[in-house]
C-alpha cells in the first residue's frame, strides 16, 4: 500500500483561511467559497491549512480536498480523486491520484453531484487512514 500524504500544521479553523473566506467578493472566489465551507463541515476530525497557497482540508493530517483560483476558472480538487465514483462525470485530470472539478463563471454546476464528491472524498480518506 502507498503511503498516505500528510500535512503538518492543520487547525480546526485556520485564521488565514478565515480571512480568505471573509475576503472581498470576487467572481472566482465566490464560486468556491461555499464548497470550501461544505468541506470543512464534513466532520469533527477535519483540519484545514493553506497548502501551496490554496485552502486545503484534511482528515486529521491527511488531505482530502482543496479549492484553487486561477485566471479564468476555479477548481474544487480532490487528493484521492481517482478513487471517487463520479456518475455525473465532473472530475477532470490525468494525474496518478488527484482530480478536480473546474468551475467557470456563468457555467451551471451539478451541485448535488459535487456535494456528493466532497462527502465521498472525506469518507475515502477516513477509510484510507483506518487501513494504515
């Protein structure tokens, strides 16, 4: 079995992320802020930190999801996205493990399907941690 990625320094509520969530409205940030709030509400064992400049959530110290803002789109990403069942075909990416859902202004998103991916990513990492 592969080693699970771990991040040190996660907190229940990271002050840097709190400031980011309360930041001024902007089109791309407004697309992903609600999804980050959903991620952090997945369970009492969720910790958060900024990783590579992006708000990231972990189960204890094992990351399961993040949000990122780019020039013309924003992402809701999953560290073990390759393991997720995605009947709505939202996930993109071709890496060994990670996948993301690309969000663009004015483009509809299947909120139920994205919410289900977030819940599944959280539960998947909990299971991976139990198996180690």
